[in-house]
């Protein structure tokens, strides 16, 4: 996850990590020293093509990155939401969004909060929200 590089390299050189980025320091995982802080979630936007939002969301306890939530066709179908349980369905063959409305609602809230409007890379359905 590319946002992790800045906090990790900042720690290596003894600098203060920027607070306005989503990354975490990966040195505990790389060195085996200390306890790794997990991501609460990972979020991506793809303004090109069909325009997408993607969120990896943790499940309970040790289910890091268990849920994958995708809005795959924002340009033509912004209401479409897909949910996959990566623990049970790592190939993402069965969309289970209708079976887990609470997870979908929580994920959509995170997606709304994480989106930043951009004039260079607009995603009109999101920018209108």
C-alpha cells in the first residue's frame, strides 16, 4: 500500500511522519521488532474508465482485509455496490452485498468521508454527493 512508504521511511531516518496521509509505519513487519499497527481500512479511487471506488475493510478481530467493497461503474451506474468476503471467496465470484447491508452501509460511509473532490481527476457522481 503506497501511502505506507512515507511513514516507514520517516521512521527510518528519524523524521516526523506527516499526519495528513493514510499510511502507517511498516518497520515492525519489516524488522520483526515491535507490534504492527493494522490499517483500519484501505481505500482507492480510479477516476479513469468506468470510474471506481474500492475499499478493503477489516472484519472482527484478526480478519484484516476480509471485506472488499467496490463501486465498479460510477460513471454509468453509481448505485451499484459489490461486496466480497475475501476470506471465504478470494476469487470474488459471489457478490454478497444484499446479504450484508450493515457492512455495505458502513463501507459507503467511509467511502463518502475519504473521497476528495478533484478538478484534475473528477468523479462526477461522487463530487455531487
